[in-house]
C-alpha cells in the first residue's frame, strides 16, 4: 500500500520504520524539507518528499505534527491522494507545554481531532495519539498473543476506519472502536486510555470510564 507520512518525529519516524519493514511504499515529509530526512530514508527505504507531495497516490496519509502546526499545513495537502484516502490524525493538544490555548477546543468543546479535521479539510481517523513511540518498535505481538496491546481508533468514516484498523492490526496491535470523532475526547491526553499498555478489554474499560471534563493539566 502507498502511505504518506507528514511529520518525522518520534511517532512519524517509527511508523516509517515499521511500515517500510512490512513492505509498504512510504513517502515521508517534514516541515524542514526532504534534505533533512536523508538518514531516515537510507535506514528505511522510505522516499523523502516535500509536504505538498506526501499524499500523492497515497491510500493512507498519517498526519503526525504538533497540533499548533496543523493550521500551517499547505492547502491542497491531499491533492492527488488515492480515492477514498484514509487520513490518520495522531495529534494531541498540549496547551501549557507546546500549543498555546485554542479557544475552539476549550470554549466551544471541539475534540482535538475535530479541530484538526476542519483545518485539514478532510475526515480524519484518530489513532496512535496515546501510543508511546517506542512501543511501535518493541510491543508488536501476533494476533491472539496474551501480551498483544490494543489501540483505540475513533472516526466517522467507517470505510476509512476499517482500513486504519487493518493497518494497525498488521503492525501487531489489536484495535478497539472508540466511536466517532466527537467521541474521541475519550482518548485525549489525561484520560485513562492515554498511554495505556494493555489489551482490548482494558482499553474498552478505560474508554468507558473517561471523564468528560478536560483535566486541569491539559487546559490552557
């Protein structure tokens, strides 16, 4: 499958490593330009490209940039993507630590991924946002393994969600349907499932127990 990754930090870099190892055709971009991705490309076989070309022909596009950077992504980001492209949003809102206060999230009650979706201009699937980057390398397990972790996946597009869940399962993790994007507050920072390294039953329980109010540490 052709996959575009926008953002080459910890999550983006390790997804590049895993997805190329599985045989996918990966293009990777960051804000600093393809010339800064030479080492990652040599390590993985991924193709470094400008951000504007990351989605070309892609069936899946992974947006893994700081939330504050989302409005600065170029218009036409998904031009040339494959029909029915699934867009994965791995982002989190860290108002005190990084992003500054975003009124639409805090005052209007938009979920973080709904806010990102409106800037990107395409439905998104929220996944990997509470996953430790190192777990992508260290924690894959075959299906049925009692140590296999499960990851929550939220989104409104059922076809895109199914595509993303299949990809995550190929990576060596179970998935739990966490509802639509308006339900994705259940997996935002500070919730019980965020960072949880556990199986599907525990993930479902953590999602159900999530408090609606945003934790103080994650308010601006």
